[in-house]
C-alpha cells in the first residue's frame, strides 16, 4: 500500500502527457462510429497509451524496489509477513549477518538495473526525445 | 427534413455559444454552416452529432427525436478538422472500425472496406498507418471511415481547414462529386465563404451564436438579409453610406443620371480584374472593373470619373 502510494505518481507522470497530447478526438470519433464508453477505452484509449503505461509501471516497480522509508513506517516490519527486501537487508545487517544482507542488496541492484533497461526499451518516443 | 434543430441554446460558462438556433436541413442536401470563428457553427454541428448536449431545445434526425440520444446511437458520421485517425490501426482497420463494433460478418466488412477505399482512392494504402499518409489522404480516410457505417447524416467540422490551399481546392471539388455519388445528407462547417459557395447547395450563415440567414449561395449573395451577411459573403465597399459590391459600381467618363464625380486615386491591375480606388467627396470607395472597361474608358490615376450604383441595392440597415 505504502509503496503504491509513493510510486503511483510515476505512472501518472508517464501517462498524463501522452493522454494530453493525443487529445479526445479519437475517442469522440469512436463514439460517433458506434462504440460505447467501454469499447472506446479498450479499443482506442488503451492501445494509444499502452507504451507509456508499461513504461510508467516499470518505472514504478523500479522505484518500489528501493522503497524503504514509507514501508518501514507503515508495515510494522513483521519478519516473513510484511517484510520487504529492503527491510530484510536492514534487519540482516543489524543482526551482523552481512553476507545475506549483501546478497539481498546485490539482488536488488540487479533487478533495478534490469527494470531500468526494460524501461528504456518501453519508453515512448515522446519521453526519449 | 433530415435534420431539424429547434430553439437550441448552449452556453459554456458565461459564454453563450448558441442562442435559440433553429435550422432545418433537407434530406440529401449539402449544407454549409458558414460564419466567423467563435460564431457557434462548430458547436451546432457537435450538438447535432451528440458530442455536446444542448442546454435548451431539441434535435430531430430523420423524424426521430435525438436530443437525449448518445452519439453512438444517432447514426451520424463525423469528420474532424484534425482527422482523428486511429493512429495504432492501419487504414483498412480504421475504416472497418465502425463495422467491427457492429459485429458484422468478416467477409462483409472486407468487401465494404474495399469498396470505400476505392471510393476515396486509397486502395493502395490499405495496409499503411495514418502516420504514413499525407493530410489530404488522412482526411479521405476519415471520410471513408465515417461513411462505412452508412450514416443518415454526414457531419464535417472544418474538414479542409488543416490542409494547404492546393489540396483544399482539390478536396472541395472531390467532396462535391462524392456527395453527388452518395447522396447522404451532409453538413459541413467552414469559415471560408468561397468554400461554402463552391461546394454547398444551401448555406446557413451564423454569427455570435445566432442564425443570420439561410439560403442558396445565389440568394445570399444577391439578397443578403443584412450588412453582416453582405460583407461576409463577398467584397463590399461603401457608396453614399450604403454597402455595395465593388463590381456593382459603374464608371463613366461624363455625367449620367444619378452619378457622382469621383477622383481616381489608384489603379491596380490584377490580371483580368482591375481594382480602382476612388475618392467620392470625403469617402474612399473602390470599384472592381474588367480590363476591357478600363481600356475603353481610358481610366488612369488622377482623372475624374463619374460613378453610380449599377443594380438596385437595398438600403443599408441602420
């Protein structure tokens, strides 16, 4: 929950400018051609923002990986239940289990780099420019 | 009557876009909504299409009250100024969209799309994406897409507004021919009087959210209801405090009944036409004459001529 709260703006930031740029002409055109609101969203709106949406989600996922503060405050850090990897790293480290801590941290780094790579691939042209 | 608009009013905040507008558009006609920007013509078109709902009044399409009907159930085709092409679909799929929504059999869709692409001369572009087409081609695609669902009325919002002059001229003539072929009741919005006069059977002149006059291009040109319509539909100049068409001013070298002496300030040759700027008393007037008349009368700058109005012209409104 806490993670969604801090990372959702990234999705919005990625999608909003694309929505703004395409305007509502296409949606209106779909309506005059007989499409209902649901059909219009599924067949016109969603495909137009697909790239931006995926980009935003990956970006948000990458951001979530490293989230510590918000989760630490809200989750209660119950080991094995509400503990995220970042919290695990901290917990292990404080327990002098450096090896596990480093391993988990490395795992996080690799995932984050992967996510970054994927986001580069997915980035809509408008954002790359 | 195909479309009946009754006492429609529509405001956006404090701005009254339409005030008690009533228009009747006969079945099978090609009608232009003409007027200056912000005159309410696009709003009226969108009210007919169901893209805006009127605050007051009602809309009837082919005898059916459509006031509360959502856009998708009105049986209208709408063409937007900026094409509104579905960018992620090919030309073929764009045109097929309305038919796919209606779940028509695949074979029928294929046949219909082929027919329409032929009609708009885009057969060879069926598998391209809109981004790979020129503006004119995109607009023709948008037209085919609108026609695919066999609408009862076809509505075009400044369809050629975003195109360059050459393409615009071509598409105008093409739209006229298309209408003669398809006969669907068509309404298009334009702020270009030449476009309206060239393409439409009848013109609805609108300004400041009101209908100023409805009539055929000739009626509007020859018998404008007021000064606004007169000056909007063609060039005007003022003689004796009345609006006159510059080509209705007669020039003579000697006095005739009802003539006034005038000083020739400037003669501008524009090919076949010649523009003559005159000073009549304190007023500046200009007349449009042909080259032949000019040479015949030997009019040149600095000379005094005698002018009068040729045809009887209605008195200018107060």
